[in-house]
C-alpha cells in the first residue's frame, strides 16, 4: 500500500479537512488474480492523476467536473478519503443529496476518523437544508397550481348588447329616412303631373316636408348608427383584452380617425 497524504490538501481551509488524519490514509491494495500487481500499480497511478486533475477543477470552482473525476478515482482504488473529497465537491455543485450519500459512505468505509462527530453533524445540517428546499419547492408548486386554478375560475366579462341596440336604432332611422325619401319623390312626381296649380303646390309642399324628414332621419340615424357601432367595437376589444391578457392571447386595439377605422392584432 502507498501513502497518499496529498489527497486532502485541496480541501485546505474546508470545514473538516484539518480534523482528518492524513498520514493514516492509504490506498488499499487491489487484489487481482495472480500476477496482476502491475495492474494495481497502474490503477493507483491513474487515481493519482485523476485526483490531481480534480483538485485543479475544485480550486477553479468547477465542482461538477471535480466530482466526476473523484468518482472515477474511487472506482479505481476504493480509497475512502476520496469519498470525503467527493462529498465536498458535490456540496459545491449544489448536489446535497449526493454529498450526504458520499459522507455516509465515507463514515462506513473509513477507519480512525477523528472528526466523525463533526461529519455526522454536517450530514444532519445538509439533510435539514434538503428538507427546507423540498418544502419551498412544494410551496412554490402549490402556489403555481392555485394561481392557475384561480385564473381558470376567474369570471369572464362578456360584451354589452346596448351598443348594438343603439346601432339598431340608428339603422331604423336610416330606414325611416329611406321611406320618407321615397314618399317625397312620389309627391314630387304627383305635383309635376297635377294640372291644377293649387293642388300641385300642395303636393309640392308635402314633397318638401317628406324630403326634410328624410334628411333629418338620414342625419340622425347615420350618426346614431356610427356611434353605436363604434361603441360596440370598442367594448368587444376591451373584453377580449381583459379576458385574454393573462393567457398570452393576441392583443387587439382599435384605430379610429376622421376618414378611417381599423383593428390591430398583435401576437407576442
């Protein structure tokens, strides 16, 4: 067996490095079928190389890579001290469950650990951190589900029918104006055909009255129709925006001008 006191040096300044008896740590001999001592030496040399490389990654903050190399080194030699280093690397990478497993395996396999109690306390601390993280994740997931459920249950607003009733009244005014216009044309034609001047004058007056009524109906009816239709379109746009804003639906906006009107649909 070959002493490897260098193994713990890259943990220097770490929580437990100082308490581990480095001089007592050795690579156990790997037993192969007869004549395989060269293979054992090769495994130890490869483990040394992997450890040295993992130390460089650890010092550079590349904890996942350091852990990967330490796993390979441990697979080659089975040296328990590598498990301690592996636990530290996994802690650095955020793999707390993996760190706990490595610490526990280290305590099972290593002998004469002066700071066993400190390592066991560290394991309990990590377990508590894992529990707290799991609780936070569970709370966040529950909150997300509650928000989704609330969004599904949120009542949707429907468009009001009143704008279209107003537009309908305006349309009715246009119809009345059309009827009055037709009557005015008829009276005008009768006045032209009437041979008696007094009767023709009376018919012409009636035609003018009907024409005036038609113009009034056209003006008021058209204005009311335009106002109701504009109100209705705006109401629909607002309903769509309010109901679908939180669902990533297309944004709808209305453009109105003196000579044009239009809808704009924006898809994110």
